[in-house]
């Protein structure tokens, strides 16, 4: 009910009356990100975080899943951009559940807000285990479940949010709108022991909770920005003060899975 009341008032003009599964909508999102200084700085921070977590001991291409309207290629050399549908400036059209890469050929797979859209994440994780070199990594920035984010994702966000599902699969739906924002938390927190048992090559994980307010204040790719770009660093500093409370407040997590060299 709250979403229905607020959405017509706050939606960004370029996002009005768009189909989430249309390639044109993703192209528009690129324009939205570039036109909103606060949001663009959020993405820049995300890209820097991902690039800093890439393994330095090995070489090879880095695959980005769900590149969409982003600009990660400015931050990572030898990046292969990809999407499930045809977009401009995308290197490869692919499905993350069946990757067209040779065994042990990738340095890493990276993504932002993509994992929770994959219909069967077990298939993706199996493909990642096959195609990433020992010493490589999977790095993602994804929604996370906390007391604060439960409210936001349940009442203020357009994507489905169900932290109670038993299996790691999504109901059948369209390729870009099918989602469960709770899925990363389910796999890498609630069901962590199950993940370790099923994917023993990925025993080491680095998890950093962050961004309780910045993305929300930015308006994301759907809504108008609630704050000018010059206040971005002020909000980041405010969030830094709140770090001791991120287990209750964070909306996102940066997750790094490391494939052990002995595996």
C-alpha cells in the first residue's frame, strides 16, 4: 500500500511507464545513473570496492554479470561485460547458469545487484566453480537482510522480498524482474553451512555490511534523488559513524568468495 502511494510521486521521469524487462529500460538506467551525481558516486564507490578485492596473484579475464547500464569497465582491465539480453556496449550475451567459458579460465566473476535475480543460484555457483581459476574469486554487492532493510525491501522497494523461502530458486518469471532480494542473505548467512557442504571449493568468504542510507537517499535507478551530489561524502561519513550498528541497519553486503588454490 505504501509503495503504491509513494511511487507516482517519487518516480524518476525516465523510469515512468517502463517495462523492467525491456532492453530500452536498461539503456535508460545508464542515463539515469549518469544524470544523478549522488547515485553515480555510490556506484563509483561500489566499483572501487570490487576492483580492490580482485585477486592479485593470478591473471586472466574478469567476467561481469548483469553489466546493464553500469560503467565498471572504467575500473577493471580485461573486464568482459555481459547481459542476459542484448544491450549496447555489452561484450557477451549469456545466462549465468551456463557460462560459455573454458574450465579454470577466469580470474573472477563480479556483479552488482545480480545474484538475487538468478533463477537457480546453485547452477551459477557450479559454473563459477568450474570456470574460475584456483585462487580466483566471486565478488558481489547485493541486498542484505537486517531489521532496517526488512522494512525498506518489504514496503518501499519494487522487487520481491522473501527471507523465508526454503530453496535457492526463484519462481518462474521474466528475466530481469524475477527476483528475491533476500536470496544472498539466505545463501551466504542463513544457509552458510549448506553452502559450504555443497560448494567446498569456496570455503573462504569475506563479508562487509554497508550502505544503510546512501542508496536509499540517492533514489536508486527508479526514483528521483532526495539529495544533491555534493552531500554524498557527508552521508558516507555519517554511515561510517554507524558501522557498529550495521548488523541491524545495513541494506547491502559486499561478498567475496575465494576459491582456494588447493581445491
